């Protein structure tokens, strides 16, 4: 009997170890994109398409639309704000003076998200998918997974379940209301197997890329410092 009990114990320990390993692998696999790439194609502030649920009039830099479509196909999101600033025709789009100075919203490279058909202002089960998305983009607090520059959710003032999730994409240094030279995204099509690509070598100073006109703010760099809303 003792031998049987010992054998059973070893089997249970082995099963427990396999389960723990499986959970570790599963968590690692679900923690953000496995590959990213830098997009140097010219940016443009464009309307968010109907395939991505959003407030009427919301716009973003077209280079992050692929990522947003991928996210919207897997999480029930609703975009409440994207680009915030002036357009070439003088019209202002997005939230007016509700984002902090230097926010990626001013470059069209950030979105604020709430649950599609969720409960406004209340943290309940309708926010579960948004919480999973936040944890996918930032498995560890203040350590977002590329291509995300900053993730604002639980633990960040003015964000979180019942409020909203903020996602920013990594990009080159750029002035307020201008378009970044490059944007980091996760491939969603045939290029999804590419490995991350390093930024191009620094080039002589050039005129800022053409983008929405407006006041020029302080140049800001990349990194993981909170950009806020």
C-alpha cells in the first residue's frame, strides 16, 4: 500500500508540475504581440472605419488601423476618442482640451476604449474583456508590451475599470499636432512573422512630416513614461 501511495503521490506531483508549466506557457503566449515592426509609410489622420465601433467623428493615424481592427475583432471595444486636434480645414476633432500636454492623442497614436454595450461609469462584468485586453497589452504594471508605449488602466489615475482604457503606440519623436516619422505596430497579416526591426540610423534634421496644422508643442521622445490622456 505504501508503494502505491508513493507512486500516486509522484503522479500527482508530475501532473501539478505539468499544469503549472501549461499555465506559464499560456500566460506568456497571451502577453501581448509576439512580433512588431516599424512603419515608415507616410502617416495621415483618417476617420475610424465602421468595422471598429467608435464615437462619430473619431479619427486616428491610419498606420494603427490594422492593429485596431485586429483588437476590435477579438475584444468588444468602443473607441471614445482618438486623434484630438485641428484638421487642415481648421475643424477640431476629438476631445477638446481634455488630454494632458504631450499626449499621444495629439498625434493620432492613442485611443480611449470602453466596452461595447457596456455599463457607463460602473465596473461590472461588461468590463471583463477590456480588462483582459489591458492585461494583454500590459501584463505587468508600468511595463507595456511593444508596440504599446503607454497603457492606462487599473492603477493609473483617471483610468481603469468603469472609466476607460488608454492605449498608445510607440513612435518617433514628434511635435504636437504633427505626424510621426515612424510608428511601431504588430503585424496582422502576412507580415505577422517578422521580427522587430530597429529604427533607422539618425539622419540630418529635416522638416517635420506634413500633418495637421496647429500649435507646435515640446518635442517628446519614446520610452515608457506615461503620456496620459
